[in-house]
């Protein structure tokens, strides 16, 4: 191996280690109490020096296909500000094995928030009579219902709020936030503010009402914007008063995660031996383009027809939306293979080993590192059992994608990534228009190009389609099963 590659690989490992250290430093001065055996699984984060039963308790609920990890920026900001915070995974999400009962009925998830409150009280966490709740999207519905079902709740914060009836009296001290790039949720927030009596009132007296539109963010990025966290803290300080020993904290964990991902990609490209294409027929550009377009559109239409025939698309394999996506990739892969007609050679031992190495690097440096920022990465048994099936279904599609770009130089592969992303997103948008039950794909659709880009960058030195296809199928299957809820 060339010295330059060793140096680049060493730099990548150094960046990864620095990223891990910075992510851990975000918890300095805080106490983290994990209760994985609770139902739902709970994580409490509070100031290290706080005496039990002396600080307000803030319940923090996530949205659909989210997790407690996704809301950790709020918890860290508020815990540094002196509050006791509680995060959990709603039914069917993350590490919670209990199936999600309903997609849209936030009342069905109210029991989760009530169980978290009961666990906190049993452990003596949180001052008596000083409770607030914050929720995002689906979790905002739970928060709004909780604030009305439990009038003793001092404040309710709804981020990207859904439509839930409120009154001028309840919830107490209502703060609404939405991103300027998520128009429908801004509209929901404006309607809620009007129903709640309009802006004004005194947060400390329980009558406060306010809407804050966070500039430049949409449904997911609003959760990582420091202004969002700071706005929540300011509102709670107005309700409860500033807390003893409060410290200012700006959540930069997304930047530290990005540093680690950069190191991971650098290490992957530099240290994993590259493989040239083998057994690849140099198909014409039109045939390669047609294979991807035909496979994607064909899968969308075939699954729509199956839905018209009575198949419940959104609940395949008991994974809401994620099961549909796995089957979609499977059908698209078969069609694309028939169109492209690549040579059906078996992978070499080296291709399998290198493919597993690429997957392992991504699993560790992107997935496990991201476990602290946005996603519960370690799959619970029910999800893990579906992972091999998902990888098998995804493999034909990503083998075809690898075949279409195998002869391209690195800059050309980035072009194929852009085309692949366009085809994928366009076909899934069509699926949404045809099947309303798949609506929740829309909320995370922007993540697909990012995930595909990470894999392409990690395999820039790889021309063998089996390396590309195997590593991608394993990685994307894992992500789908980590993100979407069980039913």
C-alpha cells in the first residue's frame, strides 16, 4: 500500500477518534440514567449536581420514524440549563418492541408519556408539580393531548405540530414552533395559536401563548437547529424561572458526527483495497439508464396495482412503510436486471470480503457513531431477524446500480449517484401520489440521497459491482429496519 494512502487512512482514523471524543464531551457535567427495561424504554438526562426532586421535569417525545436519540439535542440543552429531562422511544420505534397501534391517533401513545412520568416520580426525579412536555410532529400531538389530560402540566411545547384541538385554557403556557420550509406545519401552528386564544399571556402564570417560526429549516433539520433548542429553553425559563447552576450549551453534535463520517469515508477509500470490474459487459448508456428508470417506475406501478387488489402496502413484514420499501427495491431490482441483462457471475471470495469490510466501516463510522445523534442503531431482535431478508431483496437493485457505474471514474460515479437519487426519489414521490398510506415516506425522502451518497463515497475506489451491491444492500437494509416503526 502506498504511503500516501496510509497517511490518508491514518488521518481518517484520527478524525473519527476526535469525533467520538467531542460527542462524548457533550455530556460533560450531566448524569445519564438509562432504563431499557421500562415500557417504553427511557433515558433520563439531568445535571450532575442536581438533588433529586428539586428540578422541573421535561418530557420529550419524538415524531414518526424518530427516536429518543433524535431529540437528544433538546435534552442536552435543557439538562445543561438545569432541568431534568426524559427521552423515550414510542411504541414500535427504536428499542421499543411493542407494536405501534395507530399511525395517526396520538391519544393511543399518551400512555407512553404517562408511563415515563410515573417512572420519573418513582425514582424521585423532578420536583413535585413542576412538569412540562415537549413533542415533535407525532410527538407534538401526544404533548398537546398530555397538556390537556393533565392540567397540572405547567408548559407544553409543540414542534412541527400536528392538528389537535386545543382551547384558550389548555394546555397551559403553549409554545408552538415550526420551520419556515415546512409550510403545512406552519399552517397547523397558526391554526392552533388561533384556537388557543392568540399570542400573548404570561408563561409564568400558565396563560402564555406564542408561535416561533424557525428560519431555514424543515421537518427534520428543525430538530438540530440551536435556535430551536434555545427557544424551548427560554420558554421554560419564563415558566419555571432560571435554574440553579444553569450553563449555556450549543448543540454541535451534527458537526462532530460529520467530522466522524468524513474520517470514516477517508479511511474506507484509503485503507480498504480497491477492486476493478470483473465479468462486466460494457452496456450502452441508454440501456443502463433504461434499466434504472424502468426498474423504479415498474416497481411503483406493480406495487400500486397490488395495493388496488387489496395488499396492505404500508404494513408489509410488520414494518410500517419500511417493509414496502424493501419489497419495492426487490421488484425494482428484478425488473432492472431483466432490462440490463448483466452477466450473472458469482462473486469472488475477495469481492465478498471487501464488500463486508465496506459495510463494516459504514456500520461503525456512520451508523454506530450516529447512534448518539439521530438513530438507535443496534437493532432489537425482531428487527434484526428481518435484516437478512431485507438485504436479499435489496441486493439485485444495488447490483444493477453497481453495474451501471462500474466503468465510471470517481467523478462519473458521483454523476450516477445523482441520477440514481433522482430516479429513486421521483419514483417514490409517484408512489405517494398513488397510495396515500405511504405518506410518511415524504418526511424522510430527503435522507435517501444522503445515505446513497455516503455509500458511493465509501466505495469510490471500488469498481467491482459485487462489492458495491453487497455493502449497499446490507447497509441500506439495516437503516430501513432501524428507522421505521413496527406494527
